[in-house]
């Protein structure tokens, strides 16, 4: 079973095209995106908002703290 659908693939492809042209801007700050991983994350986020089939974002794990001895 596929993890994504065609709508998601189109969104990510469009965002990557903008990234390669140097036109992709970050959300609120409006800075130019320089990292390809960030560009893919932006594309997946847009696909999620548009209702595309995308797995949920990974959860952040909290490092286990060692107790003081």
C-alpha cells in the first residue's frame, strides 16, 4: 500500500522546482529556503493541508535523562 498519492507527489515536485530556482520562501519569516530537506517538509505540509494522503509527521522523542547518583 502506497504511503502517498499523486496529489502529494505533485505538491512536493512543485515545491522542489521552486527550491531549485531559488524562489521558495519559508513561512512567516519569508527567508529563502536553502535546505532540500526543509523544502520536502514544506511540500508534505502543503499536501497535508490540501487533503493528500501523507503519513503524519514524525513525533519528537524526548531523551531519557539519567538520574543523578
